[in-house]
C-alpha cells in the first residue's frame, strides 16, 4: 500500500513534465523525489548517471494542497465517504470525487444535472452517491465508476436543496424549495407515500436519526420539524423485510396512510407516524 500511495503522489506531483515527454520521468522528476520515498531508492539504484540534488531535497512528500481545484463555480455541498473520499456538488452542474490524502480529483466529473447541484451525500456503505439539483431532480450515482444508477428521481416541483440517506441506506430523504419533504426507495427510485408538508418556506436541510425512525428538517420559515415514524408492523420505512410488487413498491402501498400530526412545540417539532402495509 505504501508503494502504491508513493506512486500516486509521484504521478500527481510530476504529471505535467511526464505528460510532455516520458524521459522526464527520469530526467526531471527522479532527482526531486523525497529522500524517504520508496521510488527514490529505486531510481538511485537503476539510474546512477542522472542529475543529483546538492541541497534542498525534501525528506518526505509535502502535505496535500489546502485548496482542491477543479470546479469552475461555487461549491455548494460536500460529503465524506466511509472509505476516505469526499464528494462535492457545484454551481457548474457537476459532481466531483476527491482523494482525501492527495487532494486530487478521482476520475472525470459526474455530469447529468442541468442545474446547480445543491446537495450531495454518500450512502452509509460508501457505494453510492445521491445528489439533488435546482433542475428539480435527484440522481443516484455509483461511487466507484461515477455512472448514474437508474433514472433521475422526479417528484419535486422546484429546486431540491437537500438530500440524505437513511442509516440503513434503503431510503433517501429530500427537501425542496417547493416546501415539501419526500421519502424515496433508494433501490428502486420509487417515491414512498405522499410528500410531507407543513413548512411554509424552503426546506433547506433534512437529517435522519441513527435508528432510522425520525426525520428532522430545517426551513427558512425559522422552524425545525421532527417526524416520529411509527410503523404498525412492516412498512416502507421500517428495517424489516419488505413485501414488494413487480414495480418495487410495497404491496400495501395503496393502503398506506400517513398520520402526520403537527405538534405545537416552540421549536416547531412535529410528531406522526406511518401505518397500513
């Protein structure tokens, strides 16, 4: 692993001269390798007549750059994966994945949204990325390949400002300028039930509790609301096994009743539940 990381640092640091001409690998890059770099020892043994550094040679690789450059417009959202990567969404309508250790972008930008990428989030297992955009859609991406997973999730009528995964990765929660919160099946992309309504202005932020039974939302109406999800037995949001139809939705979805009673607490918290699978 150390050698692989060393080679990655080497390529990132010297990619410009190497891309111009292959001999620069030995002529221009080799002499400037840090003394503790495994590659430095390899170069010294095999290339004995190259340029030598008299003084100023680095002992180890410098720290990753403080500024990660790649987006062409404002960066609107970040999320960190469990395996040490960062994903970013931007006003340039793209999503980028970054190596935390080197600060280098991984692969090409993820393209598909036609508006600002307002929010991004990694799935709990780090295998997928979800993004919400001002184009009113939500997209799911393969975090390893950058390929889109399925079709865009459509249902919001205005910009999607915030997205989040449930702790078990089975559901996606989204908030929008349309003042609604929606819950989606992460595997099928099917919207679960009807939108959660109650906020009187934009929904800027949503979050799911660690046990997956509560949703909290923040809005520009100056309130925070909390939904207490109480399944009657097996429902689309519980962690039990799901009974699915050919469309991927729960077979009891037609009987799905949302009991979403708004509380009167000063913070604007809400209480409610789900019943009826």
